[in-house]
C-alpha cells in the first residue's frame, strides 16, 4: 500500500494505491498504523536517498559472498588511488597550464574514477562502463595532445590541434592508439587499450549491446539503485577486468608522459 500526497494549485489531496484481498480491512489497518506513527510519511527525495544508502551498504556486504563483486569493488577503489597517488609531480608549476594530461587528471579522470566506484556500489553497472570508456578516451587523447603540442602553448591549443587533426584525417581513438602512439607506450599496450575502448563502446555504449543486455533483464535494468546478486557475476567480472586493463594503461601513460616532458621540456622535470 502506497500513499501519495498530490498537491494542486489551491490545496492537496491523498491518493492511496492498494493491492489486497480485503481492501476495507487493509485501509483500516493502514489508518490505525498512521495514527500510532508506525508508518511515517517521507518525501520521494528522502526515500530515494535512503534507497541509495541501503543499496550501497547491501552491495558492500554482499561483496563478501560474491567474489566477482569484491573483485570489481577492489579494482574500482584501486583505480581511484592510482589516479591520485601517481599524479605527476614536477618542479615547474606552469606545466599544468601547458599539459592536457595534467589538466585531465584534475578535472576529468579523478571525478570519473570516483563516479565508477559510486555507481558500482548502487548497482548502476551501465554507468560504470560508460564512465570507464570516457576515462580511457580522456587519458589517451590528453596524452596525444601533449605529444602533438610538445608543451609549447596553452593546454587548450594542444587539445584543439589534436581534435582538428583527427577530424581532418578521419582518425578515431583506436587509430590514435594503433598508429600514433605505439612507439611511445608500446605496441601491446596500445593494442589492448584500443580493444578495450572498442569493447566498451560495442557492449555498453552503442544501442545494440545495451539492448541485448536489457533483454536478459539483469537487476540493474529492473530498478535502480539495486542490490547486485550472483546472477550479475558475469557483468561484474567484465567490469573488474576492464578496470584492471584501464589501470595498466594509465600506469604506462603516466610513465610515458614523464618521458615526453623530459624530451620536450627538460627544464620542467
């Protein structure tokens, strides 16, 4: 039994939705419980926030019994730490104004990594995959922008040059990884990052992949926030492994970025 308070222009009215064999007896019991304050009215906003908290706690506890959920939470947590703890530290503070990679760490990758962890504990797996794809794309393009601009100009000049270069030559992110950056980050790393980006796009961003998963009715399609179950293990394992691959990419990009800095702006290191 659910009671809604419907506000009109001049007043408000109560609307009760009930499903019971004996409606009259159910309404009477409902009325008595309200009088005794056994039932308390809450706003939709309050209810939703409480559901978020409850789902987050349930999923945290469920991780003890679902190895794939524990794996995913640990990888998401380590991703947040990776971005913070491996932040490049240089003596030239002005480099932050000339590096798209440094800027992206502060303004894009850090919020995205935290968003992945938060969405995971409330059961919103599709959002986790979408944000992970954004993170991979941001890190790669920001690194490529620094390589193209060589730290010579304001950060947005490098980003604009990169986007213009990609548009003029019809170059996608996988092509940047496979044709532009292999010598800088290694062929195997570049290939794996390109494959990861493609898989995230195909399975979790483009309509076909999402529609296929929705037809299987996983818990996150039925309601959100939600408590993840054993039935979600396959998706959770995929998320954990994808985050792990993204972490390996970031580790290489961080190290390679320092090499770029030493090459193009040695006085900054």
